[in-house]
C-alpha cells in the first residue's frame, strides 16, 4: 500500500483538498471516483506513477471517510459505521480495547436506541443533523451521539508526530488564532475544563469564522447553527482505559492521529 508520507510533500499536499473537495462537490459514487481522480491529476506534470498511485490511494481514503460519516438513514434506519482503519491502528494514542468498546458497544447502543425511538416520532427519514437541530429527550441524545461519533471515528489515521492542518484550513487557523500551537492550547484548555461529560469541537459559522466550543453530553455544534469540523470526545469511556483520570494527557496526544485532510475536506465542503 502506498505510503501516506506524500501528504507532507509541499509539492503534492495542496492537491489532496482539491481532489477530495471535487469528489464531494460532484456527489460521486465510489465506482466513478477513480475516473475523477484521474481527470484531476492528468494535467499535473513531473509526477511519476508511484506518486499518482499514492495520490489516488489517499484521495480514495478521503472519499471513504466522507462517505462513512454520512448522516442519512438507509431504508429508514441508521447503521453502525465501519471503521476506516483497524481497531489497533490508533495505538498508542487510543488503545485497541478502547476503540473496540467505544465503537462496538457505546456507538452501537446509540444506533440501536435511535432506531427504536424513531417510529412515530415525526423524524423518520430525516438526517442526523435535522434530528439534532429539532429533537428533544432520548431522540436528541442518541441522534446527537450518533452524529458526534460518526464524525469522530472518521477523522483519525495512524499516529504521526508532526500532523498539522493543511490547505485553506491551515491558513484560517493561523489567521484567527495566530498559530497552530495557539489553536491547540485553546482547544485543549476547553476540552480539559469541560465539566462532566461532553465534547470539544472545532466548527465554522456561516461567515466562515472558526469556533472552538464545549458541548455537554450528546450535543453537537449544529444546535448553534455551526458546521462541525473536528470533535474530541471527553466522556471518560473515550480515554479512561488508556489515560485513567488524565484527560489533559489524552487531549495533548490526540493531535498525532488527526487526519487533517479529512478535516480540511469538511471545512471546504458546502
């Protein structure tokens, strides 16, 4: 399998958001994705076949992440997403057992609960975003957690020490926060100081301004009219097996597994 190290190549990395955004905007299905990738890179010179194969692999990965995070029901029911990586792939930042329990049990419970609550609710056939914006009680809680976790599990990749934002999102972070380090400090502080269970999110508002927010329990930034880009779960089940009560340590380590190409794709999508 081609290496993802090409993501860090300054000549090539700007292509990833372009390709992935084109795929998403054209609402392509997987069988036609390869053709679009070919069209997008056919006019780029000085790329050998190995580089092109690597670009294709990474772009397909981005497409898969976006597809897996879809929020539409299938035949009236929501599905447990398949992880786009092995349960051991995030070690040591997030352990295998944590991923297996978090995804296979916690998330699966939210899927089952929501599907059981939907009949007769008036929310049948709605997207998760539509449900979260208007629902209350158990439907809101389970739909919110399903939306949160679908975005959460599809934003990760194998650990790398030097992962950083890419493309226009990187520019926006530098402009608004001063630097990536300053952004990380604020994000981690909000995650560490959220009382009880919940999430810390990077989102964007309708004017394109970036927002870091604390969301309690199963809430999501869509409740405030924001578009969620990246969210970190600070419920204890997300980190306790690996970090016990050291939530700040978990937040400090999480940057090693953020796939910024996926986050950039969310940022640039309409």
